[in-house]
C-alpha cells in the first residue's frame, strides 16, 4: 500500500505479530475516558481528595466556632446592658419607692417593664417587644428571659415598695440586680452575677477569675468597656462589665468610711467614679 506522496506501507508480516497501533485523537480521548471510568485511581489522587475534605471540615469547624463565639459575645454584652438598665430604672424611681407618705406607688412590674424596654431601645436600638429577625438565636431566648426575671423581682417586692410610713425600703439597684441575676441564672445555662471585691452580700463574692479582673479594673482609669475572654481552651466565655459608683450610691457607700449607713452596713468611703463591682457573665460555647 502506498501512502499519498510517500513510500509504500508494509503490510503486517504475519498473523503471529501484531501491527503497531496508530494513535489518533479520537482513540486517545476514548482511552482517557475509559481510564477515568474503569481504571484504578492513582494513589496521589486519593490523597489529594482526603486532604481537600479534611481542609473543608477544618474550615467548617473554624467558621462554626467563630460564628458561635461572636453570637455569645454579642448576647453577653446585651444581657449586661439589660441588667444595668433595670438597675438604672430602679435608681430613677428610688425617691418614689422610698416615699413614706405614699402607699400604692404605681410602680408595678408593667410600669417597670415599659421603662426598661424604652431605655434599652435607646441604648441598643433593640426593641424587646419586637425582636429583630436577624438577632442571634441565643439573644432571642435570653434577653426576654432576663426581662421576665427582672419583672418578677419587682413583682415580688410590691409589698415592700407600697408600704406606707416606711422610708428606706432596701430595694435599691444593687438588691434588684442581685435578685434578678440569680432568678435568671436558675433558669438558664447562661450565668449572670453581680460581684465586687468586698461585697456586702456574700453570695456576690468573686471567684478567682472575677477577683483577678476586678483588681485589674480597680487599678486602671474608668472604662465601661467589658473585659471579654474565652477560657478553658476556648470552651467558656467570661465577660466582666464594670460598675462605678454614682453620686446617689454615696449615700450608703461614701464617706465617712466605717460609719453605719441607713441599711446598717459600714460605709466603704467610696468616691464618685470609684469601681463598685462588675456584672459577670459566663456562657459555654457548646450549649444551644
């Protein structure tokens, strides 16, 4: 056989010898497809897939952890703000609460709630009556729970608040805050606590971590920014939001140091702006 413009092509010498295979683009494509469908996978290809899957899993775990940490930090910050707002509302109504001439003060749990919702909205832009759809799920459950717990504290104190003939009722911001924090913590995996280096209520005594942070806060200039840390290998969020003495607090906590105040406790000799304590919050990473 003669190829066009070339030498004659030799025929296959015999049946016992195979003719050399002439590879064309079509046959090469067919063989590649066949290798993909039926031929065993090369070892390095399998390793590459395993590494890709491992990288994807690691990325997903890191992304999940970062998202959950951010949600918990956000929730802790707003829980501290909400408890502080409740304390502020009690402080604003302190003169009314301590009025000995008046029986029914009209400071009901509903009135308290209304004032708290308004002030919290002003400070955070979050409406507790209509929670935003993009609010983290943890905040959606815990903020209403703290509000409800706070209302119940005010409800429990109605008999004391409405007593006629008695001035000082010992229903003050610190008392309210301690009771609301405990009531909330008994219902939630999130723990809130008012604490101080020298608390009047021993139930508010700091643990080792809280004492360390309180000493640090007391030694630095006034800052309302919370101290936020992840401890236990990143499994537990701890935040400490400082509380400072206002002028109204000095009626009981101010000078002269060591003199009994109206509630029967020894005055601390504090000055306006001194560290009074902190709102301590603990949230585990792995709870819902």
